[in-house]
C-alpha cells in the first residue's frame, strides 16, 4: 500500500506493509542508503553474511539479521506467548526472524513497568513505537490509551504482519502497523516510545533518531530504553547536543536507562 493510501485516521488492525522493509536503512522514510553497520559488502548476492570476516563482525550481523533478511517470513517459526501488557494477561503471536520472539525482552519490560513513563502517555493524538517488533510497546500504548492512534513502525515486514495480527487478537482498532515510509508526512507525535536498535551501529541509529524525534508535537516527549553498557549515557548527550532536544535520565534499572527527550512547548 502506498503512503497515499493512509489517511492518518486509525483503521482496524491496519497493516500497511509495502515489502520495502528488507533493508535496515528503510527505518528512514527517505531513499535507503548503504548501512554503515558493515559497509557495502555486508551481504552477498545470495543474502548470506560473508564468511571471510572476523568472527566478531559476523556475530554482530547475526544479532541484527532480522533486519536484513530479504524474506524473514520464509522460514519463520510461529508461536503463541502469554504475556502481561498494561496489567492484562494476553495471548500474542510471535515468530522467529524478528527481535525477541520468545519473550518480552528485558529492556522493553523495564520500560513497560516504569510508572512515570506509563502515566505520561497522552490520552489522545498520535503515538509512535519506533521499531515495534511483534508489538509489546505498541499494544501497551493502545491498551492504555484507546483514544489515541498508535503507529507501530518497523523495517521487518514479518514484524509488521505479526504486530497487526496481535492488534486484531486484542481488538485494538487504534493500531497502525506500517513501514516508516508509510507514516503520513503531516503526522506529528504526542509521544514516542522505543527500545531503539542500538546494535545496528551509531550511523543508522542516529539517522533513525534524527528522523523521528524532531516529529514530536510541541510539548511532546519520547521515552527511550537503552542498555547502559551499549552507550545510553553517550546517546543521551548526543541527542541533546546534535538534535537540540533536552534529554534526561528518568531511571536506571538492571543495567538499562530510560531516557526522556522533551520537545519545546
């Protein structure tokens, strides 16, 4: 579905994947560029990681392989999980070839339990989950704020498919699961929640944040959960310095920081 096919008004369980999500840099709505994660030769023509690289480089690519797979649904194994979201025990679908398919990952779980973050979610307007995976953040936002429209974006088409399926399972009509390029240009966000993909490398991560954080509404905010030993403190400083957005540490728990970025009134 082309971007023009989205009105910005929530439609039931809308999945607007376009199939453009097979490259990591498609997390930006602009024309994709070569990922700086491992350079222009990061994948062979057959889609496999080069084997003549150092083991450490191959490991990093493996960690993020769910972003690069041309067809992540081809050999995906589906499963059903029982999880707690917004105080409710619910059944959700997940699949291999996406981030954390076996459970809510530790960082996201910390964000979803953080009272100050939960209480600050606006009751209405557009909310964004940047890098939604199978949807724990987007589903929580939609459950907490049925009057809001939740955009769940990802570069992995399988993740978008499963996130939309989970919204349908939970009868959440206010979730729009779509590629970054399908978010209407006129939409600005009252709040952004994200467990950003730190391991993809600074260049791609910074491009992602430079694209979405400036799209906060006046007075809006973004809550990001970032592992301390993966650069949470330096990321906090970078957002304030390079994007001009005041960023504070809301909490530190179990090796993770929750960062709050605030838009000007």
